[in-house]
């Protein structure tokens, strides 16, 4: 066999099978038990498990975090100075 064919075959195998495991382990969006479950899902079901777990567990948490950050924004006027707002109870 040709060496370039073997190299392409190895890269394809890595991309299809091993990359989801690596992405699950190095992800900063998951931690603790979530990371272990994400790794196991991608290990057992490859890309299908990776995609399902990402969209069902990781992405909703990430969106909620983004919404919390947006709610803490400081309003500023046209000159960039903060506008002090008081909460009404």
C-alpha cells in the first residue's frame, strides 16, 4: 500500500472516531460529572452521542449563563459614562 493512502486512512479514522472523545475531555463548557457523561456518550455513540449531549445539556447551560451576563450589563450614555439605575421594588 502507498504511504499517503495509509496516512489519509489514519487521519480519517482519527477524525471520525477519536476526535469526539478529545473534544469532550478538553471542553471548558462542561465539568465534573457532565464531562464524564459527555465523554462516555461520545465514546459509545461517537458523533451522535457527542451532538445529542451537546445540544441537550451543554448548550442550554451556556445560553443561560449568557443571559445572566446580559442582565448584569451596565447601561451607558452616548459618551460611554455609566447610567446609574435604581431597582424598583
